[in-house]
């Protein structure tokens, strides 16, 4: 929704503060009536955004059809407020990211890992207390996911020479879907972990899980994947 309402070309025509204010405003996180519940530093941050947003917002904010955020159960680092803070930092350095992309997707990874924000580099949400030390706006695992799912697919379309670099992307944090797919495919093999050392292997497992495990409730007995795999090998 935000990408449709605020295309990057439009954001780049604004000042950094204006762009950030529009992101948070269209996300539904700038409600002047609720600022009093935040700490003084957070109120100061929101007031700066509000001073830009009130001139742009629709008189009837309900007409915006705000995104339906699913916040319950989200880890602090994945909170949409913090993600918007990271996005605003990306917008600020968009030109540098474009130049880095022309060099290599890996070059962008370095810039993403170095992103900073005067407010969000030490906070998870608007209501949280500041952390004692800076927190990465885009964590290492998230950077790798962006490389694997966005940047490399775009770059590989133009240069097949990047394929080896893509295959070397290290595996990221394990999760329940990966564990379940690995058990179903490999059973109790002791070398199961060696089959998930790289991102492309994890993505393959997740794709199989999505295409077959979630579509079959027979407990594997009626799964069509083994037969399709044999046909493919033939």
C-alpha cells in the first residue's frame, strides 16, 4: 500500500523529513491526539514529523484506508514502526544505493548494514525506551534475505557472472518451516544440516514446503513430490 501511494520517484523529490513524515503518516502512525502518551524525546520526534504531515494529510484521515498492521506477536525488530524508520533511512541514501547496485549487489549489502537513523538506531518502537547501544536498522539476516530475494534476481537478469556469488550466500537463521520441510524430505539423516548451509538450499526447501507440504494433509503418504522428482530426473 505504501509503495503504491508513495513511489520512490515522488519521495526523492522531497526533503528527508518530508519523505519520512509521509511514510509514517500514510502508515497511520502520526495521530497528534495520541502524542501525549509517549516520552518527551519521542514526542519531539513525532512533532517534527507532524509539522510536515499536517500540511499534506487529508482532512478526513479515515479516507486514507490505512494499512491493517498485524502487530500482535511480532518481534520488536520486525515492528512496522521500526521498519518504516529503516525505510526512511534507505530513502535518504537512495542515490548511494543505486550506485552500489551498479557495482554489485554485495556492495549494497554493506550500505544496508551501515544505515543509521537519529531516532530509530536506538529504538524498536515508538513506545520503547532507548537501547543502551545502537541497533542495526537492517539486520544481517534481513540483508541476506534482501540480497537473495530482490537484488540478486534483478542483477542476475543482466549478468550471469553473479551466479557463483549468489550460490555462496550463507544460510540464515533456522525456523519452524525449514525444520519441518527438512524432516519430511531428509528424515533423521545426521547430515541434514549440511544440506542447508546456503540460502539457495533454504529457499528450495521453503518452496517445496509451500508448494507441497501446505497443500497436502496426507502426512506425506499421498504427496506427489517424490513422483514428480523422479520424472524430472528422468
